[in-house]
């Protein structure tokens, strides 16, 4: 009943919007001029990426992909820290967590924002200076809001966003969106079709809320041991996820023990490359102790 009432209310709201105003873009629309500016939006956390790719703009969806245990969550935390530097005071990053507990994610976010080791964080916590340092790094104490969505569906996520308000959402992170339940899907749909629908849904949310979105995904076993995995190596998808995003950022890891702290950063698919630049393949240091990439 709740589900049907929600759909009816959404339909009425959409009908009212249709009868009042139709928005369209023209050649002199300000949004076009803004879209052509490569330095408008939210920066990347890796300096080399800012050289090769334009900033993250409203509606951009970039899949962050890595093998399990390779630093995917840490990268998202570090990316949040970078984006916070360009956000308005009222804007927040909404993190939908389908992995570990939200407290664990938030602890990693604090570590990445401050750039401190566990022992340094505990010393700051004991001295009562940790929160002040975090606010200084992020601009506000609730800049990143982590919500557990284990076993939840898309409607639950939409209700969270509606509560926060469209004017206050500056970015969205979907940590393992593959696990979110999509109520409106056909039960006979193949897994690759379901995933494509999920990623399309999150991309549309980014357009609606005028912010970039970052769903995370795993790299399949084909990409194990590779510093620079290929686009088709996304888990459970050869084309579905790829077609529902603007970019795919791969975090590759070599099997060589001597390169255990090295990660390969690449974007085998992107619509954000700056004019005259070639696709990036950069080796970076994964500073696990401080939750950062160097």
C-alpha cells in the first residue's frame, strides 16, 4: 500500500509540474557556457587527474572500481575530502553504504580528511582536537553523511534525499549499488539488465539533484593482478554499467609483492578528458595508514 501511494503521489506531483512549466536549453542558456568551463565543478583528489580531466559537474556519474580490499572505500573518502574544498557551505555529500558499518566508514573518512594515522587520531580524540581538525579540513562537521542501506530499496534512498533537500545535496556516493533492491524491476530481468537499470537510476538522481554521483563496483577476476584493468572487466557487466555512466575510474593493483602499496589510476571510459590530453595511466602510492593516495 505504501509503495502504491508513493507512486500515486509522485505521479500527481509530476502532472502538476508538467502543467506549470517546461524547461529547455537554448544557445544562449547560461548552463551551456558553464558546462564548457573545464574548471567549473568539484576537483579530483589526484593532481594528475585534474590536469587530464575536467572537474566533476552536475549530472556526471563516475564508477569507482577496484578488486576487493584494494582501497576503493579509501579512494572515495579521499575524493570526498577533495570535493569538499569546492562546495558551498550548505552542501553535503550523501554516502549510501552497503558494505561495512557506517561508523567504520565515517572513521575512515575522518582519517582521510585529516591525513592522520590511527595512533594520531586516538591522541587527537583524547585531547579533544579531532573534531576541530575535521571541520577545518571539510568545512562543516556533517559534510559527509553516511547512511546504512543494507537490505533497503531505491525508494528508501529517495526518501533520504528528499529529507535532505535538493538544494543541499552536493554529491552522492553509492558504495556497492549492485546490492540495492530496485522495486520497479521485472523479476525475469537478467542480472546485467538489472545492473544497467540500477546505474541509470543513480545517474538520473544526479541529474535531478544537480550533483555528481559516484557508484562503486568491483573489478572481475579478469582484472586481478593488473595495474590498469580494461573497461569490460567490471564485475557482472560487459556493457550495462558502462553504458549508464560518464566515466569509469579503475584502481588497479599488481600481484608483485614489491608493488603492494602501488595502485594504477586509469579511466578507460570518460567524457571528461580535457582538449588535447591523452587518457591517464598513473601509478600512485596508496598510503593506507593515513587514508590517502599520493
